[in-house]
C-alpha cells in the first residue's frame, strides 16, 4: 500500500461516557456479561443493570464499533481523589487496603472490565487499554490496581493450582500484601487437566503486575479475586506498547492477539 495513501478508518473508538444514558449502556453491558453469561448474583431490577454506589464517582471508559455504534467493551476508573468522595475504593470491600495508602504518588483502581462475547478478539481489548493508557499518562498516575478473577466452577481446584503458580512467579514483596476480608477456602480436589491462567490475569503479569497476597472469595460472582498492583514506572516495555500505545484500527501483532484476547472477567 502506498504510504501516502490515507489510512483506513478505525473499526473501533475509545472514549469516556459523557452522559447518564451512556453510563447506563455500560451498566447494561456489565449485567449481560456478569449476570446473564457468567451467572453472577446481581440485583439488576427490571432495568437489568449492574450498578453500585461507586459508579457515580467513576470515569466510564467505553469502546464502540464505529460503523454500528454498538457498545462492545467497557471498564471503569476510580481515581484516588474520587475514591475519597465515594467512601473508599471498591476493593476495600474485599481487602484491607492500608498498603495502598502508603504508596507514593497517585493511584487509581480499574474495575468491572468486560467485553461483548462477539468481540473478544485482540483489537477491542487493545483499544480499551490504549484509552486507559492515555488516561494514566495524561493524568500522571503512578500505580493502578484491581482484582482479576479466577472462576470457581470446579469447586476451586483450578483456582488453587493457578494460585500456586502466581505465588511462585508473581508475588509482591510482603510489605505490598493486602489481607482478604473473606479468604478463599481450601479445595477438596486437584484439577484433572492442565490449568490455564485467565487472559486478563496473564495480561497484567505481562505488564509487570504483582499479586498482593491471598485472594478474596467472591461468593456473588463465584470467583477468587486476585489483587494485582502495577507500578507504572516498572511496566515491561514490550507489552506496555501493546496495552498503552496501540491505536484503534492498527494491525495487531501475534503477541497482542495472544495476550489481549480476553473472555469476560470481573475486575474489581
């Protein structure tokens, strides 16, 4: 292709929700993924939305398909200054977060990340994360954190096997640990097949994230929540390019396909 030719219009665009109607769209997508698809216990009412007291204090990042206008992915960001108004971070309902208060610089929480089932290729999540990266760099955040989930459909055998891998390779130093308010109970059995790390959790570790101790047992979502912390200055540059420098519509590399293609996962 002639390098002087105009670049094709991107298929997806990322931006923040600007109206109550757009925030409502993200809450409907979250309900459809978490409650309808994953079976989470959510009181969505007649409107069938996933909403809580933190939504009013969050920035809601959306990915739309340009041609159709369809909302295909979203996440929400709770910054340190807004968390003070919200009564704390969402994760404080699952973990003792005294460690977060001791970190130098600015911190932000990422949560409720989900992608429409028909759009779980690498391009959509890469577009979402490029918007997240723009926000992190433009606002000068030093740390981001959240809770990446591991399903407990088999009674926890798979989760415990994965957690052994996490502890061996990705565990934060003790001073960065957080205490789960409801610890994950022991499993009665071992997994019968080779375990695979959820893509979202794998993606965090590829960036240089650390797991901050034992997971929280989220009974409503039937999952183990692993608290992960990313020091922005320590991010692995190879994968940071895929997450924070990709632009909507750009051609993906094999690495981005493998790491960014992500099924739904409750993240904080």
